[in-house]
């Protein structure tokens, strides 16, 4: 099984390391042609406006919409979750607009710009280590979206079929369980 990590900007190497730890091959994706060779893709954290711009420049918007139409799983972490969302609060244009969630960027305020905590993630475990860095939150989920984790009453992880989103950075820990969960999703669709 080969899992891509969109490598336009952001935390790429860390995701690849955890994909390998969870037992699959991880590949950095820089060109749309490479999408034919992978079974699922992770859109990493970073800065969503920058990633979105680069995705438009390198034709990744249509290519990833097609990838999703084929039922291939996509996992967005932090900025990657913003890229997946159908609605970004206060912002006119979404990016991929694939997942029926509304997100709010930089939602945890200045004092809590970055922090770590253990989350109870449905389908994984009660103590999954999560690192939040200027993280977005999920304000609203549509029908068919399953909430997987909350932090102080706000939604921080969700799944809609073959789409997975997390506010935090699972790749900045050495805990590969969230990646293993995504690999199971990919296995189910193959
Ligand atoms: N604050 C960033 C954004 O809005 C996301 C932060 C991150 O990916 N760590 O794009």
C-alpha cells in the first residue's frame, strides 16, 4: 500500500515517517501525475492560504477532486483540514470543498496558540496524543459526517466516508495510531 503526502508546503517528512511506522510506504507528492500511483493521500499542516495557492498553481484542485471521486481516501491535518472543508468561516472561497464541515481558522486564541493534550478518538483509543498549533476547529458538521473527537466541547476530528480530518498534528508525536486508522480506511476502499 502506498500513501502520498502532498508536498507543496508544510510537515511532510514527519507524516512519511509515521506512515512507514504504521506499515505502508509513504511518498512525497509534488506533481499530479503521481496521484495515479497511490492509494490514499494526506494533506499536511502548514499554512492553508499558501497550500491552497500552490494547489491552484500546480493543478491539484481538480486532480484531487477526481481522486476523491474515485473513492480514494484523503486525510487533512490542521491546514489540510481547512483545505478539505466545504466552508471556511469568514472566508469566501473554500479550497477542495469536499468534506461537509465548516471550519474556523486559528480558533483557539492567542493564549492557546499551541498546546498538547490526550484525546479520546472514536475508533482508536482514549489517550491519543495530539499537538495543536494555531489550530482550526470544526464549527459545524453536515449529515453523514461522523464526529470522532472533541476537545472542551469543540469538534477536533471527523470522518465522512473516505474523508478524514483532524485539527491537530498527529505526525508531530511518535504515536502512529491515527495514521494506522487512516491506513485501515485505505485498506477498506481498495
Ligand atoms: N493556522 C493555519 C492556517 O490557518 C493552520 C496551522 C497549522 O496547520 N498548524 O492555515
